[in-house]
C-alpha cells in the first residue's frame, strides 16, 4: 500500500480520529503527541502505562496539553480485570461479586467510586461494564467478569453500573455486544461461535444492552464473535447487520460504537487488522481499538492509510468515516462538559454529598458465600496457602496478584504459600505444607479436572483443609470451611482472610 503523507486534510484527520491506539511507556511518546496534533482523538491505556495514580495524572495532563478534549480510555472493570491496580489487585470486587450481592444501589456506588478515581487521574472513558450473561459455565474469558447467569440480574446491574460510572463524569462502554456469555472459546485466541436462535439471543443476551442504552451508556463495545442467527458470514465487529441494523436500528442506540481489540486473533488472524478495521467502520463501528499488543506509530500509520485508501477506492463511503469521526468528537465533547456528582444517581452516597472510598471492600465482604462455618474455629497459627493456579486469560493477565496468601500473612505473620498446577498439584501441595493447616485456593474448579483431583487429594489426606473458590462457584462446596468470593480481586482475598483468621470484617 502506498504511504499517505501526514497532513491536515479532512479525510486524513477523520481516519486518525476513529483510531484508539495504545502505546508503551509511562509517558506519552513523541509520535503519539504528534498524531494528536494531526487529528487523533483518543488513546487506550493498559497496565504497562501505569506506575502510580500520580504518574497517571501527569500522563493524562501531558496528553491534554496537546489536545484538551482527548478521550483517554482504560480497561478498568474492577475485580479480576484492573489496570489502575495491576500490580496490587483491585480495590473493587468485580461484577460477579456485585451480582451475588444483588443490590443495585451498591453497584451504582461501586461504579461511581471507581469512576471518581479514574476521573481524578484524567481518564474519561472506561471499557466497562461487561453486560455479558454468563450462560455457559465453561466460558473461559467472561466468568466472574459477568454479573451472573440470570438475564434480569445482569440487566439491572449493567444499568446501575452505567449510571454510577457516568455520574462521576466517566463515559461507560458497555460490552461485548451482542453478548459474549455463551462462548467456550476466548476471542483473544480464535473466533467464538454462538449457535443460539434469534429469539433466545433477543431475550437473553440483548436484554442487558437494552438496559444499558436506556440508562444512557455513552459507548458500546462490539464482540469478535460469530452469531449465525444474526449474521452467518461475519463476526459482530465486522457485521453491518449487527452493528447498524440491530444495534442502531432495532435497539435505537445513537452513541459511540467501539471495537474490541483489533489485534485479537478472532479478527486479525482471518482478516488482518487493516482489512478488519475498514470492514468494522463500514459495518458501523466508530472507534477502532488497537494497542493491547500493537502499540506503535507504524500501526497507527498503517490503519490510517488503510482507511483513507478504502475511501478513495470507493470501498468505504466517505460519509460513513465522517460520521464515525463525528461520533468520537461528540463523546469527547461530552467528557469535557459532563456533570459530576458526589455519588451515584439516587445513591446514599449521592444524598450524603460524598463518595465511599471503602465501598469496594464493603461489597467484597457482602459477596462472600460461606459453607461449613458452624463449628469452624478461626485459625490462630500461620497456615500454608496452596494456590491451585490455572492459566490466566489474556483479559485478566498474569501480572496481577490474586489469592488470600498476602492478606492471611497480614493477619497471621509467617503464613507460607506456593502455586501448583497439573496432575501432581495435590501431592506436591501436601509435601510443601508439611504439618501446617492448609488453605486451598481455587479459581473455577468446575472447569479444571486437575484442580478437582488436587482438592480430592488434599481433603483425603487433610480433611481440615479450608477451601476458597475465587472464580465462578459451580463445583460442589467442600472442605472444613468453604468460602466463595465470586472474584479474585485483592479485596475479595481480604474479605476471605478475615473469615479464616478473624479481622475487621469478621
């Protein structure tokens, strides 16, 4: 493809405006600042860009010095998926825990406090909440990122989350349209397929998106999934039937449509990111998210040139690109003018005129499901924590700590821990624990046969083992004490540790 020289002509600026790239480093690179001056209107942040809240605020200020209305987006779901607290674990328990509590006002307050912290750092677009109904218990990528498997529950908490986040002046981006819950494949690796009939999709998967639209969500993120009942040929991100006819037409949505990461294998391995980006905009997407793995000026240049070339060849209507760019600019204007309230709309915090910095921990404590507490004596001596650790999915990442060991060590100094996986996990953990009381920590036991076998071995040899499930609690409850946290965030670990060893919330 012939490289198109940088310039300020309308077509080139529009092509840059619809891109939402990432970058490396904790300060803005020169190429990014230059592109902001040429028309780029948004950037995406990841854990690699964040060292502290002070550094993040300085970074966003650097971006705004070049363009004062720049959209600064982040993938901050709370719970298992955190970028603000990527190295410590989140202060918020995540969607599945909020769904387990099922208090919509609490969800609003959690989302508002999260939004308040993002806004304080200069972030104004959050790729959250997940509105996916986790109808497939074997789902490898959604799981605790979903409010649950019940459509009505997911719908009301999605709406509450949107309201709370946007009350803090941060635009919500409800995802992954038209619903990623009934998949057994991770779209980071391959193209998932959902074979449910259209009436099931309408009643089950689309309902939370209808609720989000009614709540005023400013953005919706498309999913890289094939849904033959809606479009038998193209994944949702590239489907005009799904993005334009269904989302815009049938559901009446008029806000920004953002793609999921275009470098994900579900699209890039089949179409390539340049071709995929052209098809996505033609289908109705307004912003092309790229940068989770590709984060450089070369990628931005290639995508800009692909869009411009597609317009010039007649493949992409110029008015469609112009419309997409205007939607990006409209959201940017909203973020500058958005009113901010002290608490989520209608919330106790809002009525009191103040936020709730501790609301995440309070929610995590309320989300605990405890089995076998009768007759259980809290631990007074330092235990051995055996973490039965599955491979982390890409959305979560493997750099964020999880579990209960750190919090138990705070309450019971001298606590030891080890990570185990595979068919020898149980025997290996028994040897490592020696004569210490064992706390076995699992994550989605129902999806991992080796994990079940390890627990079998631990409980056969040591019936007094405490079990903490930090994923979706589908497996039978067992152990001297069983605690389901409904998420693996830092506050979930703290809440569980308080039950095991005593503490502020016990």
